[in-house]
C-alpha cells in the first residue's frame, strides 16, 4: 500500500505553495516577493513546517522510486566508511591527530606519547557525547607541553563552538568553559592562559571580542583586547610562542586586513598600547609566526599572488619591513609553516600544490617531492625538524607523510594511508582550459575512466564555487567513485572569484565583477559540449553555499545548458540576504541592495528575482539546513517555490525538489548516516538526470 502511494505521489506535481505578496522599493523600483512567509524558521511557523513536510514527502517519493538509489547507497557505504586521519601535531612529548574509524559519526582525537609509533590513547571522542552523532569537535589546540587541550564543540551543525579544556594525562575536564562561537588564538607558554575570541551575545553574530583567559578565573573578568566595531569586520588575535607579543587584527571581507601589535603585559594591564602594523592599506595581511621580536606575515600589498615579509615589532613601520619570500608570478603563496631552522611554503600553481623549504632569512633550500598533482596540508613546529603533511588527489586517497627537514635530499615517507575498496588506477585526471566571454582562460580538472569515448553522450557533473578567495584544488572525493565507475565524468572548474590565481583573480569575480564568475562557468560547460565530453542533455551543474548561488544563477540565466542542477545551502534572494544571520560579513564580497550601485549588480543576477514563468527549467535539487548559522534556509525554500511556480517542464521528469535537513546547519559536523543518506540522494538524482541511473 505504501509503495503504491509513493508511486502515485511521484507522478504528481510539487505540493502547491500559497502566495502572500510583499513589496519593497529600491531606488524607485518596486519589487514583489510572493513567498516572504517562507522566511520564517519551522520553530516559529507551523505553516512553514507543514509546507516543508509536503516538500520532503514529494522529494522522498521521487528519489526513493529511482532504480539506482538503493544500489548506489550500497556502493557508497564502504567508500564513505574508509578510515581517515588528520595531520599529526607534535606538542611536548605527544603527537596529536584525529582519526575516524569506519562507521564513526565524528572523528575522534588521539595522542601517542614518547614516540610517534607508540600505542595511541584516546583523548576526546565526540561520538560518546550524543547518541545520534550530532555533536562535533570543531577545532582543537594542545598546550605547548601537550599536557592540556582546548577544544570547541557544537551540535547539529550550528557552529556555535563552546570552548572546553581537558587535562590530557588524567582525562579530567577542567571547570573553565566559554560559550559563544569561540575561536582560539594561542596558549601561553606555561599553559595557564590563552587568547581567544567569542561572541558576547550569542544571538548577535556581530558582537565578537578578542580576550585573554587565565585558567580558573571567571570568564566575565577576562580582559578584552579588541572589540568588533562594524558588522562586516571580524576581529582576531594571536599570541607569540614566548608570550611577549600579541598580534591583533580586523578582517574586512576577504580582501582587506588591519593589523596591530602590543605586548601581552600591556594588554592585560588594560593599556591602550596597540601599535599599527598595517592599517587602512586595502590589502590582506596574515600573521604567520613571531620569532623573537619579529613577525613573519604574508601580504597581498603590492603582490596579488602574496609574499612573505618580516616585521620588527619594536618598530613596525612599513619602511622597516624586510621581504623574505618574494611574490611569484607563476604561483600563489598558499601557506607558511615554521619548523626548526626552516619553514615550508605551499605554493599553488594552476590550482594544485607544491612544497618548498626556506631558511628563516628567506634563503631557498629545496623542493619537497610530492607523489603527483594534488593538495597538501602541513604541520610543523619550531621545536622539531620533523614535519607531517597530507596529500590527496581525485584518484589518490588522503595519505599522511612524514618528512625530516634535517635530512637532504628530502625523502617523505608514508606515515599512514587508508585502504580504498575501489580500483583507482582506472581513473584519470586531466586539465582543460576554456575561453570565457571576455577571452579569459578558465582552468578545469576532468576526472573520468581512462577508457571513455568522447562521443557526446557521457553523463557529466560540473562542480564549481567561484568566490571568497576559495581555491578548488584536487581532493579525494569518495562519493564520486560510483558515478565514475558508471561512465560518468566529474569536472571541477576554477572560476574567477576564487583564489587559484591570486587576489587579482579573486577581485575579478566579486562585487560588480560577479557576472564574470557565471560566464566562466558557462564557458567550461560549453567546452565540455564542444569537445564531446558530454552534451547538455547529460550535463549537470553542482555547487554549495556561494556555489549554490552560482548554480541557481546558472539555472535562471542559462536553463538550456543543463539537464539538472544541485544548489546546496544556497543564497538565492540577493536583495535581502544581508538581513539574515551573519550575512553582513559578506557585503564586502557581494555588495548590499541598500547601496544604489550594488543594487543594480545584485538585481541583475539574483536568481530569485530572475526566474521567469513559462521557462523550461532543468530538474533542480535545493538543499538547506534548518540550523544553518550562515545561510538561512529561506533561500532554498523561496527559490524552490519560485521555480516550481515558473517552470514549464514536465515535473514528473524534471522536478524542482527541496531537501531540508532538520538536524544540520551549513554542512559541518553531520553524522555519518546523514552524510551517506545525503550523498545517495544527491548522486541518485544526478545519475537519473544525466542518464547514468541504469
């Protein structure tokens, strides 16, 4: 009886959505919003909950009736239960690392004492804190001697990290606890205090302060070093390894930073003794390491591909800065990690990583060999010559390597590598370039089986992001393996707005240049069609967050280009986005409809305002998290309702679907079962629409 009911429901149109028009006027233009009532959360609106129930029932009927859904779930389970490890951190006599064994919902933190090969001891297992696996460990930082641990936990993806402390040796929790979406700025050398930042009002995402806490003292008495002054600014602080210096900063979007320095003693005494390092310079500055009285920092000032400079904190005027690692024109400086006597720089070249070491004075030492084209993450300490790094690529699982910087030539050795229940040798990774509308070359990675024929009929999924200086570099994605095995092609495009080619590339895709991002995506899609990798009838587009905005725009601007789209946790109403949650932080990236010039940009591409009735839209799956603290679920709800009302497609074959996860936020911290269910749903949908669901 149930199967019959689901089958009948699957043939019906989407559940109807009531309209309740509201109007706004922007600089003389009146804009009508039919679905504003969907801006409420379910806890505040029984009507929204009932409507969402109907959407979820329709989605389940469509997805569960697909013949590939159940086999796909079975194929994904062993791939998504591969053991995984984080890069070890060496502190004192202990090596700390995360590990998620098989069916664990969340990674646990382990430590080895005395030797990196000693038997591991469990430090924190968030899986024991919640039966459903909804509690996650957002971050963790051991003290310098490795005896204490600060860590942050949140629940159901809300990212409202609560700072907690643990005595590592005894396993006993300390009484100190700090709520308010806490981030960590470093321990004092003796382990008796630390710099941190938090929201003073958890309901106000713009109430962040940087403060200092001494163990065993009331949090309310913690001296505040810096306060948030404007919604789009984020204050932060970091303490030097010897406790002498504190570097304080304010980020303004993803392109500008202000930096100051002060001694910890002056700040703790309440003195207003901040000395400017770089204020109002219109560039990014990131503190890396303080060695003695000198700060090593990266900057885009005069160097859009980033350089490393050394600043004398006793006299930090720009005229006294010393360039240590100059900008490269052929690569972007992606990160710096200090070891003993040497530091390691990650260079990003054509959207993949290389590693090179330098002495503290900037003398180049050597390149650290990597196993191929991929992405690395490093972990070093100034007290040891050994370092660890991870390497991953689309056809290579995330593997941890150990390398001793003392020995030359460098010989990285495998520290731990997961076993993958799939044949990866048959998967090839290649690179293509497409010419965007203005002639700009756009790079993309193509992942597929080596034996595929380019006849224009291959199922293909194009993934992209294009914003916030985020680089899409190669990674191992177990959820794409069944699709590749079925003859699918997975493509990752490096669009403007990202960080793959430096700050100039980022700025070319933000604010009034945002249309470049969309044009770049269309160019890659057209290249795939022209070169017969696929055709529009077999091509889907996929993205999340800012990438969800990208795919929603792609559907409304170029509906004929796609067979389907997934728009995950997206922004869609770009005229009202800044009024919800912490979205004012993104105004430097997008602009705000409160500004007349920015209103024109936003109105031109806002997907919610550019959907047109009677248009033959492709199938779309929108997703949202009810506990999302970044992107309000209103965007996915309103956009799904709008496209359901506008599309002229046969919705039995090309439906507009909505999935709202009531136990999730923006995506972080999801338990394993939820991630497997989500992956099976999304890839069954994509395989159905691209022709791989057989």
